[in-house]
C-alpha cells in the first residue's frame, strides 16, 4: 500500500463521516452503535468491502422516505447487526479456527 492509497483512503473515510454527520440524530446514534459493534466483532470483509457505506446508503434512503431509524432496523438493533454479517467470517472465527476451536473458559 503506497502513500497515495493511504491519502485516498483517508479522503474516502472523511467523505463517509461527512455523510454520517448529515444524518438525523437518531440515525447517527444507531450508526455509531452499529459501527462500534462491527469494529468489535470484526467481520473480515469490513476493511475490504463497503458494508459501512452501504449502511449509510440504506439510512439515507430511510431518511428520504421519512422513516425513523428503528423502522429500518427493527427495535433489536443488535439482531439487525448480527443479520448484516451472519454469513461473513469474523476475526474471532479465524482465531477460533486457528486455535482448534478450543475456548479458554
């Protein structure tokens, strides 16, 4: 990854954050919680794909349609987040696979 890639990535991230900031407050709160959850769970494709951008697209469409954020996600936002990544491997899955599926409890 070259310096130009880093600069371009930073520009894209700032543009993404500007779109998030333009959302109504309730949407921003739910987006922030979803983002925090996704960063914590760590779907492998999060850094490669457009999941967060697609989420903002989805939210912008909801705003344009005059819907509240919970009309889009449902009242169980955690279930919505889990559904977003249900078929996506996570870093936790990779770690578990690498350790032979053993848990240290």
